[in-house]
C-alpha cells in the first residue's frame, strides 16, 4: 500500500463492513489457507524435498500453485508473480519450521490483510480508488511490490538465524 500510495494516483477509504461479513471472511481465509497449505506444503512438498531437494520442491509447488490460480481465472503472469512468488514464501516457512503451522499462519495473515486492503477482487475494510488512466500502472506497481515483499520474506525466513543466548 505504501508503494501504491507514493504514486499519488490511488487513495483508500474506510468501508463499512458489518461484523458478520468481517468474521465470515476471516474464517473463510483461515480455511482456505489450511486447504492450500495442506495440499501444497503437505505430503507432496515433503516428498519432493526428500527426493529432489528444497529448490526443486519449491519450484514445482510454486508452478502448481500458480496453475491452480490460473484455473480459477487469474492470468498466467499474475499467477506466476502473485501466487507463484507467494508460494515460495509459504514454502520457506514450511522448510524453516519443519511443519505446517507457520505457513498456515503466514498464508492466513496474508490473505486477510490483502482482503482487508481491498485486494482479492472483493470489498474489504478499505476500498481503493485509482485515478482514471493509471489502472495499468497501479497493477504493475501492485504486482512488483507484492513480489518484492514476498521474495524479501522468503529470504528473511530462510536466512535469519537466532542469536544465541548469553549465559
């Protein structure tokens, strides 16, 4: 949102959402993240990691995750730079944690935050208004910002090391 706001061609306003809609969306995005993470970072991902290594597993699952989004109506470029790049971050969380709780939490948080800011092709807590003529630029900045954020998160998750406690 910060990158988009700095262009001066998009504004947000609060959207009056009733509590039922809010909590229904939170529950649905929680369930969606569970389904996607079980499907993509469960058995298939672990098997690919074991047999072919983390890099191959990450790339194969990212392509499958993008393909699922294409099947849902998302164009290939958007699916690769959106869902595919996001898949790398969620996969990094699965690799780093050794389980599914971290990627499910991360994925849920992302989906809810994206919906709340007016993403997900739905009215969230905020509604965006793009100045006429800047829709294409908005889409490019949105996609590049998202990819940068998720690739940074991927690197941070994979390379962050805890400090050892001093005795």
